[in-house]
């Protein structure tokens, strides 16, 4: 049914539920998994504040921090995929709009399912907090499995 599953994760405990569910599904279907993490670039206000605080090169410091975080996250994901005998590719994108990056990446990689987690918030709480999952669901033509 599904051959190429994209699992989007931000490394949070909630996203971990989607990661686990997506890997189990991939194992059951004999599908390949691509795990995508999207981080936002350092914004101008944070860069300016860091400069004022004496950080010599805020962008390089931020990039190094993100690289280290991704190495740790991807090492854990690779270990889990190996344990579950699921073929996995790991991808990292930097984009101010994570949902747009997820949809674009899924289309380019010809994924036939996107797996994401969501708190399932409604109304004003969803509006105030925002939901990358809701945005992906409403902007893609690829089926989306939402794990709560």
C-alpha cells in the first residue's frame, strides 16, 4: 500500500509518538522511511540579541548547535530503525516555514504517506499555538497519518 513513508519530527516527545508509529507501520508494510526534521534559521532579532550579549558569530554558533542536535537525534533514529529492521533515510531542512518544507520535501521525494504527530488542539488554542500538522494536512495532496 505505502512504499515510501515520510515521518516528520522536531525531536519532541510528542513527535516521538509519530516516529514510533510510522516505523511500526513501515515495518508491517515493508516500506522505506524517510525521517525529516525541519529547523528554522536563526532569526534577525535573536542574532542581534546574541551579538549584543557578546557572541562573536551568532549564526555560526547557532548552526553548530543545530548540527550537534541533529547528529544526536539522527543517531537515535538510526538505532531505532535498525532495531525494527526498517530502511531509513535521514534528512534535515532549514526553513522558516516547516509545514511548507515538509510538503515540498514529501513531493520531491515521491513519498506516498506523511506521518506526523499533533496535540489535537482546537479553536483559539490551535490558532494561538499554531499547528504545523494542520497546515500540512490542508496543503498537501499526499495522505497524512496524524498520531495523537
